[in-house]
């Protein structure tokens, strides 16, 4: 599932490709991919003629602001969603859900195999937070300057959950998912089943640094190789080849050569080195 680095990669690509172009129209091929408004006709009437001024990211949400404060477009890719910038004449993929048409035969195509992804079309007089309820309780952005070790400590101090589970909670911290939580916990030498509130100050400090470094490295690599992730030009990222532990079960740890173990925490596959990572 796309996490912060993948969504950020998509945002940057869309800011290079789609700005200052008028949306000429579109087609909704699967109504349930629309979260708001529920009527595809109302959605298409709302976005037609608008021009995208800027793509923003908050956690794993993408928000396109229209020029002149005339509304916005929200997208959450969830498990398998892709936003592809294609030539309109290119035969639509089997799992095409929504198509937005731009001048010169260009198209922004929302493709989503598993159909958990969602799109919102928001009127100019509404704040996206009013409509996209998931934005309301999001935790801090891990790459912003305001995210300090103290902020992380405060958000974990009352949690009796395993640290892996706490970090997956978007209300604790925005943008992390299964890949980068496993990676950050390895880099900070913390076992994924350690209780969040029991971490020491030095562990929190190491975790804070690891989260930021792992996310920045993945952004620099253009996102992950894993699963269905593609940038808007249909190109895979490069992070998978350098992963420390994610999906490396039974392979030797890159630091100590102990086989990487896999356990389930809160129903999620969790990878770690039993020697490098301690409670
Ligand atoms: Zn190790």
C-alpha cells in the first residue's frame, strides 16, 4: 500500500505534469470509487472547467487545489490506487475507475485493482477537512520541522500497544505504513513488539531520527518497488532493493547475518532482526 514516500512521489509528479491545465471533463466508471459527492454527475459538473493550481499532501492523502479557490479534488490511493498521466487514446486498463480529461488529449486516470481507493470533489466554499473526515484526526507530519523527539514521545507516552501497532495508527503519526514502520524500527534497533509507552528517551530519539531518514531515503528513491506502486508516468520506485528487513523473512540481516524473522502484530506481517532489535 502506498505510504508517505509513494504518495509524495505521486504529488511531485502531478505537480510537474498537471498544473495550469483546465479539466475539460471526465468519466466515472465505478461509482463507489467516489466518496463525495456520491452522484457521479454532480462530481463531474463540479470539476469541469477547473484548473489545478497545486497538489498538496497530508499523510497519505493527496489534495489538488483548484485555481481561484474554486474547490479541490481529494484522492486516497489506499491499497492499490494509481494516478496515471496518460494519452487519452491509450486503451484504459481493466481496473480504470475514474478518468479526468485535459487539453491536448491528456488524461489523469485513476486505476485501482482492489477498489479501496477514494476520490472526493469538494466545492470552493468547503474546507477539504470538512468533507474528508480522515483528515480531521491525523497525527503530525513526520518530515516537518515541528515534528521533534518530544512530540513523538508525547504521542507514545500513554500507549500500551506494541510500538509497531502505535506507529501504524494515523492518529499517532501521519503517513507511515507497514513497510516504513518495519524499516524505521530496525534502524532504531527497537523490537516491533516493544510497548510504546515503555520506550526510553534515547530509544525515542533514535526512532525519531530513523523515521525521518527512512522516509527521506525512500522519497529520494522515488518510492518502493513493492506491490502495485507506480508514479504518474507508470514507473516503479527503487526502495525495495535496499530494504533492511521488509519482506526479507529468513534472509540474513544486513548488519549481523541473523535470519530476519516475521511475526504478526495486529494482523500485519512484521519483519525484524531478533539480534539487532531489542525490547
Ligand atoms: Zn541483525
